[in-house]
C-alpha cells in the first residue's frame, strides 16, 4: 500500500512539472490508464490515496480475521479446513480455504512441516540442562579432545521426504512424477564411526545381527575407538550415546579396565551430537550418486567411498558449533534446540 502511494505521488509530481502522460507512464513503468486514473483522482479529491470504500469489500471483518489468527496460534496443528469450519461454527462466516490462507499470511503465519525430535520427559530436560551448564565453559580446544561416535543406517531405496518433483496440474500420478517405494527400503546397512576435529575413524559395518555389548567391544572399541583415542592423547574423552549395547556391564567394565574416559552423555540428545550432522552430509552424498546402487554390496561401496570424500574441514566446521549447542540447550531450559 505504501509503495502505491509513493508511485502515485511521483506520477502527480511529474505531471505538475509539465510532463505528458505517455512520458510519465514510460518513466515509471506503469500503464497510461493508471496515470490517467491517478491524475483524475487527485483533481477530484486533492489526494493520491484511494477513495474510502472503493474496491471490492472483503468477506470477513477485522474481528473475523483476528479470530482466525488467534485460533491458529492456539492450535498450531490445525489445518485450513479446521480453521474454516471453526469460523463458520462460532461466527457464522463462510469463507474459502484460500481466504483462510491469505488471512494467515497477512499475519505472517505460514504452514510448515513440524520439526521432529525425541520425546523429552522432565528427567531428560534436567539432565540435558545440567550437562550443558557443566560444558558451556569448554573451549574449542576442550572439545578437540573428544571423540564423538554413533551408529547410523542407510536404506537401499530409502526416502528422506526431501525430494520434490516439478509437475503441472493433472500430472500427480504421471510416471515421470511418481516415485515407487519398496518394502523395508529394499534392505539397509548399519555402520559406526567416530569423528574429531583432526581426523575420523574408518566406517565399521555392523553385519550379521544386532550390535551387542560383546560385539561393541571386539568390533568397535578395540580395533577403532581405542587407537583413535590414543592418537588424541592422554586427556582424550570418548563420547557415545545411551544405546543398550553401549551401556552394558561388560562395556563399562572394559572401559574401566583400559582407562577410557567417557563423557557422561544425557539421554535422548541427538541434537547435541555433531556426528548427526555428519551423517546428514553422508546421506545426502550417497543419495546424489548416479546411477544409484541396486544391491547392498553396491550401497556399502558407495557409503565407504563417500565417507572418505567428506573433507575434514567440513567435519571441523560442524564441531565448532559445540559451544553454541550448549548455549542453545541452556536457553531452551533443557528442551529441544535448532540443532
């Protein structure tokens, strides 16, 4: 509205300087009829603003608009249909779904997919907040002593729901715009790795069954985690989450025996573990490989190759976010963060 008033003022100023209407229309990139109407309105009313009441009237009153906005903010998971029906029931006003959308957009309310994260109970929030307060003063050099680790899984034909398709009206089920799915993703590959600011371990594929405490010791800790911790020095710290295999009695006894110092990690806190973002980088790279692998063996080869191609600078940049992650948890009082 303000831009229209400014442009109308420029039209009047040029016309009063003696410019003809064709010149003004070309100069301001508007039609000649717009210049004509603006000049006529100015001569009749002495103002460049629209006459009160001119134009099509809206089908809702300001009170109806405020009602829609308040309902949307009270019930964030309401659909446009829910809001439309509520307005009709409470205020007896019938509008279209597009009108609901326009009223919310005018209030800067947009429809988005909700962010997702693990369910946090009070104990989880308390533990996360305590952990963040204990580590918020850590410097980048302190975090450089930590070996972050985790497991991840990639399906052969998995879909992360990020890809979109460009189509015209009526082409939703066209073959070029349709994506077929396979039961259980056609099989998957599970693997473990550890990262720090200076290096990362090799990928360890977890095959032939689930990961147990004994397998965690013999297949992960002894051949990969322990050498990486030794390379970090005597003040190194090992980070793993609270998965059952990680917290078995045998694993605890082994770490105590060999002197592995473990970071007391709060449960249900994937947003605090920077390796989750490295997994995201890896999965994006794997999905971008063309032609896509069609067998589990081919998938493993692609995962291994893309893991080795991830620049160490990328991992280092992700690790520099640790102080900000701690501050974000404190600001959220132990709740979910943007990470």
